[in-house]
C-alpha cells in the first residue's frame, strides 16, 4: 500500500477556539502555515498572536454567522461545546447542524473532537471505532446523535473526521478534569484530587498530541472515507494512580509537598440535584469506575504511528503552562 498523499495547506475555520483543543489546534494550524479564521463572540486566545488570525465576531448558534465565516474555508474545526455541561440539549445539536450546512455550502471537511460519552460499559475495556454506541446518559445520547448526523451528511457529500480520545490535559486550563479537579491552575500543587477508583485504569489525552494527530489526518484527508472515525490511545494510566502520583512526584522535584486525596464523589452526589454542572458530572462517574481504553489500530494503520509525548514531559509541561510550577529558564 502506497503512503497517503499529503494535501496542500488551506484555510481553516475554528469554532470553539478559546477551549482546550480549539486553542491548541489553532496554534498548530498557524505553525503549519494554514490561514486560520476564528468565529468568536469576543476575539482572544491566550498564547496566540491575534494578528495572525482572521477574527470574525459571531456565534456558532446562529446559522448565518457560521455560513459567512466558512466562506472559502477548506476545513471547519467543530470544537465548540456549551461550558460546564450546561444547556447541552438546547445547543449541541443546533451547532453541529449549522456546521454541517456551512460545510455543505462551501465544500469543507468537518474536523470533530469526539467523546467517550457515546459508549456504555458493555463495550469496555478496549473500545474500537466500530463498537456499538449505547450511551448511559443524555449527554452521551446527544453526542451519538451528533455523530449520526455527520454520518448521514457524508451521504450528501459532506466529509468529516472524528478523533476520539480520553480526558484532556495540557498547558492550557480548560473544561477538563486535570485543571478543574486534580489541580488548581495558578497555584502551587498542595492537594491533588483523584477521581478514579483505585486499581481501575483510565485514559488521558495530551492536548498537543491530540492536535498533532488531527493535523496529520488533515494532511491525508483526501484518502479517508467520507465519514472517518479514529481513536487515540493517548496516555494510559494502568491503575488510576499514575497520573496523580506523577503530578505529586514532579511537584516534589520543584520543592512542593503535595498530598493525594480521593475526589469527594459523595459530596457531588449530595449537591447534584441543585446544580446542573455537578448533576451532569455525577452522571458521568461510571467512566471512572471501569477501565476504558481506546483502540488506536486504525489510526496507526493510517498514519504509521500516533503522535505521543513522553508521560513525564506532558505532565510537567501541563503543570508549568497552568502556572503550578515556575516557568522554565531560558
């Protein structure tokens, strides 16, 4: 089999550019020489030279805003989600419908960060792309419907790539477990909360690796099926303790004494009926109680290998980027 042919760089529209994966894919697109357009209510991405970006003020919930921003674009990165699991029922599917309509109108490929919410425990512990999607929560059902709409759109000529991975971590704080539970961005590491069940493995995904994987798939997108799904192995924590212990060890190397404590799921359960974000986080706790590892065989067959940063380097860079360690000396 001959290697895939790399496609030329083009113009990409990024939706959700202020989120974790959105900001990282924006950075890597710019580094690779792509022209990047961002649709955003208020233009600003930390660590990115705003002058390099074609900013368009607008809202992914407005179909015409997305359509106008997508003009002349080859790729639409759909990395937008309601923050804190709020109003998913009202917003997630309309936003993907707007992206699909815009991609159809301009002939763009949709690039989507997938979630593991789509799968129920019957598919665990090793989940491949073809595994049946029987979600256990309303959020998983919404994400399954989102991907179903992408698959249906492929029959109408709309191309899409879904890259699914474990829980995000990286130098930028965002809506993820690493920065919202395990540590506190901007502070020394004193207490590390561990949401996992002892002895149960867990999948993590380093954001720069996720974006690098997406970039590699974009380069060969012409060779892919109209609707292509890929799973990343990412960083596998075999016993649910490796991530927290790595954070603790690296913090100690920088003179910080940290202790690991169990995440207070019991308290979350008490508060869940009164707070939407906590309630929906509570419903997802099964993902921490059983091992879920993603099978990256298809990805490796397509790319040759999965982009992968060494575990300690990824964790230390994440802690440093989030202000928990001193900046590296020049």
